[in-house]
C-alpha cells in the first residue's frame, strides 16, 4: 500500500470516528445526565446505609454517633463531588 493511500485511509478513519462520536454522544447525553444525577443522590444514601449497618447492633451512644457521622458526611460528599466535577 502506498503512502498516499495510508494517509487517505487514516484521514477517512479520523473523520468517520469524529462524526460517529459526535452523533452518538448526542443520543447518549440524556442517559449520561440521568446517570450522573442518580450518582449524586446515591452517595449520601450509601454513607447513611453504611452507618446504619455498622451500628445497628450497637448501644444507644454508638447509634447516636453513627447518626452524627452520617449527617456530617453529607456536605463533605457533596463538596467532594462538586470539586472533582462528579455531579
């Protein structure tokens, strides 16, 4: 295969991938938004569930500490996700 043919095929490949990626992203964008919204909502729930499971069999003092940890972690999780553009 000649050098001109290789360059032509490579250029066609790049153009094809670029156009395909652009139009596919347009169709997938709403699903990605739903995924990111769900992820933002489920992170605090995961921490809450973890605290519940950790201290469900503990005495009252430990259960109160778990509730305080769960509520104090929510702003940290939201700030973390905003800082790293996870939301």
